[in-house]
C-alpha cells in the first residue's frame, strides 16, 4: 500500500513527467529516439512510486515501446486540424494515431514484467510481421489516409502499428502473460486517443481563432498528449496485481560495460538511420529487447544513455546545420564526449537507484533543451522557462516519493 503522501503523486508524477518528456521530445529529438525520452521518464516514475526493483528493464522497454510510435507521421494530419474545413478529419486522425501510439507503448511496457527471452522474441516477431501486413495491405495503398495526398504525401503506418499492438497482446495471451500488458495497452489507447485528439484540437482552435497570439500551440498539443498518456498508464499500473521479483544486475568490468554501451548505442543509431524500411526502429527495438533479456546490465544504458545520446546528436546537428554556428565535426565530437560522460554517470552514480536515474535523464535533457533555446530563440522563451518549472516540480514530487520509499539497493 502507498502512504497517504505518496498516494497524492501516483497519478500526477507520471503525468507531469510524460508531459515534460513529450515537450522535450518535440524540441530536442523528434522521431522514435525523441519519443524514448517520455517513455523512459514515465516508466521510471511508475517504478519509483511502486518501488519496483526491476526498474531498469521496465524503463528500457518503456523507452523502446513509446519510441516505436515515433515512426508515425502526423505533421500533415496537424495540417488538417488547423483548418476549419478539415478540422474534424484532422481530429480523428490525430486521436487515432495517439491511441495506437498508446496501445503499442503500453503493450510493450507490459511485456517488461515477464521479460523471458522466448516471450520477448516471439512478441518482437509478431509485431514485425503484423506491421508489415498492415503497412502493405492498408497503409501503403492509402485505404484510409490522414495526410495530404496532393503535397508530398507521407507514408503512413498507423494501421500497421495497430496490428502490431494487437498481435503482441495475442501472443502474450497465448502464453498466459496477458496482464498487465492488456490493461496498460487499453489505458494507453484511451490516454493517447484523448491526449492527442484534444491536444490537437487545442492547437487547431488556437491557430484558427487566435493566430495573432505569440504562443507555441504545437507545444501545448504535446503537453496535453503527454499528460493524458502518463495519467492513463499510471491508472493502469495502479489497478494491476504484480509480483516484484528480484532482478540481479551484475555489472561487468568498467571497460567492458562502457565499450558495450558505446557499441550498442552506435549500432542502434546506425541501423535505424541506414536500414531502409518503413518501421526500422520497431525492428531494431525488437532486437534490443531480446538482447536485454540476456544482458540485463545493458538495460540502464538503453533506457538512459541511448536516449540522452540521441538528444546530444540532435543538438550537434542544429549547431552546425540549422544555426550555422560552426563546422559539424567539433559539434559531433562534443556530443559524443558528453554522451560518454553520461554513460559513466549511469554506471557509477545511478547504478540501481530509480530516483537518480530519473533525475539524471530529466536534467540532462532539460539542460540540452536550454542550450538549444540559447542557440535559437533565446532563454527567455516561455516554453524554455516552462521546461525548467516542470522539471523542478517533477523533481520535488519524485524526491518526496523516494524519501518515503527508502533507500534502494545499488549494484556495487
């Protein structure tokens, strides 16, 4: 049972964390790697509240699972919702894509509670086959299409991901490991549908009727999506009966861990960016999850290091590309060095401490966003200030929860 004080935050902390994470995702990442930020953050908050000793695995699966939805295209769908004549078609498209994002992410997070190699390998295969089927026979021929067919039409894949989520749930049900994945998936669908649909409506109404206001309407859409999504996942986990088994994470020698983490991150980025399929990240993420069932000491690095390194590489790209501040080589070299330093903190400071993991990821990403604001619109941008305020609020709640939960065991 949660104490009264912790009970106050069991919904609010995950909702605020995912709201902040989604805002960061839209500013310093984007795509599937950017979506790993809210995925890892919300999973860490849930593990902190419910004192999960397998937080590293759940955070890694959360990052990957939420990251999968980042492959869906929705920019042109937003283009519909900000026009009066197509508002409701845009609303339906965003709500449906948000719901599917939540369905897949929730199901993958649920699989983390029974991370046996056979279960995860079968689930990854089922998702890949289902995605290809939905993509080939529904999305590619544009049976139902929520993007602009006349102006650089985007290759949608939302139906493929819908089948992927259903296939994963069927596989887990066949193995009699359906809970909590089903509850998390259904709650994720409800939260994602509500958050992305009505968040998009906020942007649409704002840009249609209040276009002269100097506000980041897109960012308010992201905040709404994240808050509703995080709240829904918190509800689902609260109403799930879970065993908390001890998960030993025996760290290898420092050199082995650091080199392995670097290789894991490098291969993940290279494969995702270079292999030409419509859902490469889902395939790479599936392989990553299988690897983690065998090499559990890599889980913190998948959840934290890869997520942070992606934001660093994005900032390096902006430094040398969009903002023209200098040559790309020094910018990317700094990004890599900072990512290595971050990985070392994961090994030496985080260890098995969920609160420290949440703090390191949150403030690392907020610092990166602040730097990117300094490069572009300036530090006095109200969204930049909002990120810091939300991070402080999240840290205050998380610290109170961690203090009542007591010290966690940390690996030597």
